[in-house]
C-alpha cells in the first residue's frame, strides 16, 4: 500500500512538472535546435492555448506563426481562440500570431506554404489511424521543400507517423516530457521535406 501511494505521488509530481515547466523548456530547446532564421512562416497543429505557437513566435521577429485548432474544449478548459490571442498579447507576440479554426486532416492552406510545422500532443487525439496519417500527410503537403516537421507525441504514435511518411528521426524527449513516468514519455519526430 505504501509503495502504491509513493508511485502515485511521484507520478503526480512528474505530471505536474511536465505540464507546468518541462514541456515548455523542451519546446524552447527544440525550437532553438531547429535553427530558425526569424523570417519563417510556421504552422502549429492543435495549438490549444498557444504554448508552442507563442514560443515559436518569439523566434520569428519578421516571420509569422499560425495556429490551428478545432477549439472543442475537450482537452483543456478555456481552449478557445480568444484565450490563445490573449496569451500571445501577454507574451508580446500578438503582431506575428494568427489563429484559425481548422481540421488538421484537411488544412485550408496551399501546398508549400510553411517553412516549419509543429504539433505538441495533438495528432494522437484524432480517433482513427487513417485520420492521424492524413494529418501527417497534410503537414507534409503544406511544408515547403526543405521545411521542417516537428511532431511531439507518445512514442508508439510518433513511430507510426515516421513509418507512414517514410522518413524522419525519432528522439525521446526525456523525463521533462513524461506524463507521470517513462511509460507515458513523449517522442519527437523530426522530418525535413525532400526537395
């Protein structure tokens, strides 16, 4: 009984750390690693309240960051466009952030529109494997040749996305992005669209 309580308490602490600090620190590192020049056009799939979208916009002084979501509110309380735009304003990046209502399986953007596409724990929310693969296909479609895809998701999902598109590298993001423990760790798929 004591062991189960200790595991539960530790898992809760790890979950809170990831949610409040860990995932943000890791996305800062991943966006730095992407070596953005600052003028890119970036798309964030399933942007929610804008954590990754805003962190990316900070690196785009002459670029633009677009976030798309269905704003269903199922995943997060307060998940709506107004909250995302308010967060962007509070971060001082509202002038380079846009949010749109869009389904990531049928993006309303032309081919080759973006230099970078990001997604943080959103694609796996699509109920069917076909829908998840369609979202990854759409992300690749709207990427310009040489553009970067950065998708963070649970390991089995990220591996399947990489297999589906036939390219990319997979890297575990470590304890800072565990949701309770290593059994719910997050993996980053990084792919560059072939020219």
